[in-house]
C-alpha cells in the first residue's frame, strides 16, 4: 500500500466517523466540518472560490466543467457529458454522501491540480459552494 492510498483511506475513515452515526446521508455542513477538523483549520469560502476558479498549472480549473458560478448545469470539458449544478442550494443531493464526495474530489483534483486535494482545500470549496444561493 502506498502512502497516498493509506492517507486517502485514513482520511475517508475519519470523515465517516465525523458524520453522525445512524445518519442516512451527510449534509454539506457535516462534510465541511469533517474536512475542516481533519485540516485543523476553519474553512474559508474565499479560498474555496479562488481554488475553484483558478488553474493550477494544468489545462483545466474546476470552473472549466462546473462553470465560474456553479449554480447551473455544467458540461465536462472533454466528453461533453452534462453535469448538474454543483452548489448544494441548486442540487440538494450534492455533498450528502461522504464516499461519493471523496470519490469525486479525488478524480477532479487529480484532473485539475495533478494531485489530491487536501482536507482544507475540500472544506474551503464546500464552504464557498454553500454560500451560493
């Protein structure tokens, strides 16, 4: 097992523990709090917006597929596949499943940044998305 896969497994386990036991689904606030706790720092929506809209030395930003204001449907930059609005106020199912959230952060951060996002980055992005009404 590589260090990154071990870190990913430990992080996912800690997030699962942070979600109230017996809950059928997380809430965006639960996941933001769990990532913030892992990071040891409060989430900052302004950092989340900056991360989301900027390129990080790669071809895409998060906004390339989700839109600069992810309150509407987006479209995958290379496949053209439609993507539902990312902001939880516009897609209530967003960030309600910790495993699914972790899966998509892992895939998308790899595409956008060439690495996995840290817990603080995830908390920041969710915090910003939660401000969009």
